[in-house]
C-alpha cells in the first residue's frame, strides 16, 4: 500500500480540550482510499472511510468536500502541506503541474495563436479533432519553453517520438523565430515560480475540474433520459445544445460503458440503402475501424466524396455504424442487424 498523503487536524473543545484527527490518501493496485481517523472521548481511534474506488477525480472531489465539512466543524490542519489539494502521486505529476502553471504565465500569445492556427489547419487535412493533434496546454508549453530541437520538443508532455516524427519540423520552424532566456532540461521550473501563486492555481484547477465533472454527469443523465424518451440525434443535439461531433463522442463513451445505443443507431441507419450499409461494413472489416477517413475514401473515392454538411452527415452515420460493428466484432450477426435496421 502506498501512502500518498497524510495530514493531522485539531479541534478545540470545551474546557480547553483538544480533539485530534488524521486524514490519509492511500493507493493499492490502482484503487484509492481516503480515511479519516479521529480519537473519541474515551481516547479510542474511530475510523471513517470517506472513499474507496478507482477514480482519482471522484476521490479528490469526495476528499475536498469532506475536508470542507470538517473545517466547518472546527477542525484545522496542523501543517499547510497541500492539505486540501494534493497533487497526484509522483514527482513527475507535480513537475507537470508546475510546467502548466509556468506556461500559462509566460507563454507567448502571438506564437500560441500561430500554433493553434497550424493545428486547426493540420487537423482539417487529416479529418481529426484538433485536440487529438495537440491540446491547448501542450501548445502553451511550446510557446513558453520554445524547444529548438527534436530532443527538446520531446520534453514537452504529449510530444513523444511518434508526434515529433509527424509534426516536429513545422513546430520547430515556428519556435525557431523566437529567442528564449530559459533552457532545457526544464529542471529549473520549481525555482522560478511563486509557491503561493502556484498553490492558488492548483486550487483553481481542482475547482474547475470538479465543476466540469459535475457538468459532464448532468449531461450524461440528460442524454440517457433523452434516449429513453425516444429522441433522435437531432432532438438530442437541440436538447443538450451540443455540437454534433461532441454529442457523438458522448454517445461513444456511453457505448463503452455498456449502455445500449441501438435506439439511436437503428433509426439513423434506416434511410440508408442496403448497398451503402453493406459496403461500409465490409470496409470496416478490411480497413479497420480506428479511422473513418479511409472508410469514406473506400465508399466514395475522390470524385464522389461528399462535402460540407453532407460529409458531416456521412461521418455521423459511420460513427454510429462503427458502434454496432465493434459490438458484433464484424461478425455476420452484426451484418444481419445492419440489413434489417
């Protein structure tokens, strides 16, 4: 068992008595546990398990909420040692947070916008989401640390050998026109940030993450309710006010969690010809189901490939058909469902 976090608390009682307690976060085999241990009036330890599970985010949300409750009861931490907002275990995770913090304060906005424009254009060429190529945080760090070589670029989290091989040349061409005063490796960061400012930033990050998690749970419930009520894709999009791509991503996530998406898949495929469905199914079997652009090429070729809104609709039904294909493993039973759907 790995002890990730430990802190002691005290609460002033009547007759100048002091109640003491400890809170701990442990990890074993990927499972997180949060425990509160306090001493009762007889001097005996009382153990209260606040959380036990695999999700770091859920664990942190429970930890923060219960700590706030204990503070409202009068308990105070003895050591202000990340007592409310511990970073994830391991030195690399803490350094990564520092890199994010530093880059938000020191990123070059002009270069960041240039990087974003490149990312969006490249994503369009590859028919991918821009954030698959690089997140805003990754681009912020590039704009702050200005890597000048492939080896330096690989020290930016998210840019391993594969991505630097694909995109290293255009990225380094953009950074080379900027001068820098820092160097690689980035082991100097901890000495160049304000500790109190960093702690405030971490607190804000956890608040934002908790808010986003709550919004995702609410959207998930609305999506499941909409499916149960018989909404189609267009109706769900209006109900949730989500772009089509994001809505389909949420649907794919629900499918991975084991929810039945057939009530959405069947009507979405109903207006397609049997030939289209058969050819798409066969294309998935032959080309794989990871990327959709090769499937579109196989179905329509360069001359007949849809464009604009029609292309968007094509990717929409292909993503839904892919859910069925993956569930059936490309077997004949799935093809039968396609033919009758």
